[in-house]
């Protein structure tokens, strides 16, 4: 077994599936070389245990969860456990980028297996750029905060007049 360097700030310890929901609405008959149209949504959550220096990261991937008449719906939620160094500055960023990227392949594999077992072709999700996703979330959050502050400021001005 390969030893992990002691200067590593994050070490993957464990992964488990927390939830699988699958509903097949119509048998899909796909022509050769025709792909499955998908809409993917991600929900992430993390918890840091300071006493044990453990980071628990949950990631949920939902397929067709926003479609009106989908061929199927599938949601898979998994949790990764990571030993982290107390030297890490931004736990949220590590959880949302590094840890999510480590556990996503396990969820991706589960999705492929569930779709195959349902009699469909295995659905292999493309890789996800969690860095880009995190940056987009942060910029959207920053814009929402600025918009909210602007609304409050405008409301305060109206109340004064």
C-alpha cells in the first residue's frame, strides 16, 4: 500500500451512497449514435468536525429533475469523508472543489450502473469542472448580495423621504 505524505492537507478516507431514487417512465428506444438528453443539477453540502479534523462532503446529482415529461428521473447522493489538516484556510472551497471532484466519479459510476440495470445504455456523465462551478456560484452569490444591498438602500431612502 502506498504511503501518503504527511504534508498532504486533505486525505480521502471513505465514500458511501446515501440515497438512490430512480423512476423509469417510458422504455426509451434510442437509435444508434443517439444520446440521452439530460439536465443535470448538483446539490452539495459539507460539514467540518474540528475535533477530529474530518470533513464530510455530500454531493447529489439529479437527472431530469426539472423536466416535465422525462424518460426517467434519477437522483444519487453520496458522502465522502476526508481527513484535513488544520492548516487549511478555506474549508468551503476545498469541500466544493477538491473533495467534490474526488467523490463525483463514484456517483458517476453509480449512475452508469443504475441506468444499465434498468435496461438502458449506461449513462456516463461527462467530467465536471468544480472549480468553474464554484467560481460561478460565488460570483452569482456576490451579485445577489449586491442587488439585495442596493434594494435595502433604495428602500431606506424612500422611507426617509
